[in-house]
């Protein structure tokens, strides 16, 4: 007896949506993490045991990259 599968594995597992969701999650994590670091720095708080100055340019750059990645994830989910 032969069973024919009409749906592909990609459709069954929803891999297209999963990749878009993972891209959105990475972007959101970058936004939240760097946004929190910038916020804590503006309040004057530093992590315990941290050495060296706060690199604001790097934090803002990664925040912006996170925004672009999140937009990419949202656009992928919308299409």
C-alpha cells in the first residue's frame, strides 16, 4: 500500500514562517538589549564588574541594525 503525501515538508512544518519569526526575534532581541543598555547608561548604572567605558556608538549602531532586521522579519511575515 502506497501513501501519497500531497504537502511538502516545508508546508507541514511551516519553515517559511519559522525563519521569518526567527529573523524578527533576533531583531527584537537586538533592539531590546541595546535599548536597555543605552537606557541604563543614561541613568548612570553600569554592570557590576564591568571595565572600560560605555561604547555608545556601538550600542546605537547595533540598535539600528536590530531595527532593520526586525523590519525585515515583519516584512517577511506580511508577504
